[in-house]
């Protein structure tokens, strides 16, 4: 009579040990596109995230020199699912670059020169294939970004990458997800993905997503981002930022733009808009530290 009891007890005790060994993962899903001048949404799927953890979505535009990211903290959207509303992408054409040929390769075909330039950039420690980019810009504005592997590019041949680049009329958006534990330490990271930014992209937001779009909090990953417009993203809707130390502050750079944008969209009544303008609604928290993992 004791053996079944002992079996059940041993099984019960083994469950937490198995759960501790379960793989923690995050993956970002690829939307069909992101719109120019409007907000878009990225969805992340997570498994076995630790208690008190935070999911962030890091994002940037594909650019030849500037590679640092911004991030937004994702919102739970159901079991194992998070969503993140991104700022509005500016209308920016991706500059075409060609990989220079030395004398030895002068006779090679030039059809995939743009793709080869990006592949060479990805494999270069200084991220300047032809040694003709602005090195000061790269040193200042690619501090974190150039360390991040472009996973999406690895599976594309030169022909495939070239064909895709030639179809673009705007800088795409690169993005990935991270899970951070309750103390703000990195637990795991997803592969990086890329999505086109297009004028003809329709991305209707739900009422909740629209509310987030009008009250965005954007995180910075490099000192140069402080006090500047988000690189190739519009200010509309951005009210606060986390600096590189994880301190939450009013976004004074975008603040005037946000007020004008809200008034234009009739989101706020005039009295509330005036209160924001005088600093009543949006307030600086006095530089008090905020946990980067629990904003």
C-alpha cells in the first residue's frame, strides 16, 4: 500500500526540477510590413520566462553607418505572447552602396555588388567595406549595433539579397527580442529579423494599441541618442525615454511635437493639452533610478 504513495510523491517532487530545466526562449514574429508615417506592431512569443521578467523589442532602421538600437518594453497580450508598438517610421530611402573591386576581381560580374557590400560590411570589424563611410559616425553611432549579428541576412544568397534590396523604396526595420530577469540581466535573445517599411502598408491598430502609440516610452542604448530625435523615426507619440542607465525621463526633445500631434488628432481636450504644455501631466521623475527590467 505504500508503494503507490511513494511513487506519486516522487513524481510530484520531480516536477519542479523538470520545470527548472525547461528552455527559456523568445522569438519575434515578422509582420507583412510596417507603414511609413504610422505606427506598427511587433509580436513576440516567449516560453518559460522567469517570474518578474521583462520582454523588450529592440529596433532600428537599416542604415549604412548608424547601427545602434532603440527599444520598447513589450506588453503581455495573452499566454506566451507579447506585443510592442513601434514609433512611426520616417520616409527614408535606403542608400545604394557598391562593393569596390580590386584589380584581381575587376572582371567579376557586378550584378550583386550591393548585396556583396552588405555581406562584406557584416563580416568586417570596422563595418566599412570600401573605407569611404564617415568613420566618426560609425564610432559614435554603431556602438551596440555593430556587435549584433544580422541573422536574417545569413540565410540569403547574394542573388536573393540583391533582388530584395532592389525592391526597397525605404529603409527596412531590423528588430529582435530579449527577455530580462527581475534584476535587469539578460536571460535570452531572439534572432534578428527584418521587415520592409512601405508607403502602401496598412496596419490598423486596436484601441489599446492606439493608446500605446500615443504614450510611447522609448529606451536608448547609446549615449549619443540622448536629446536627439530618434534616428529615422518620428517623434509623434513619444512622451518619455529610458536613458542608457535605465532612468525614466520626460522626452524633452519630442515633447513639443507630441503636444502638437495630440492636439491635431484631438486626443486631448484643450485644458489637458495646456496642462501638458506647463508640465502638469508629464513630469520628470527627478532623475530617480528606474529598474530597466520593470519600467
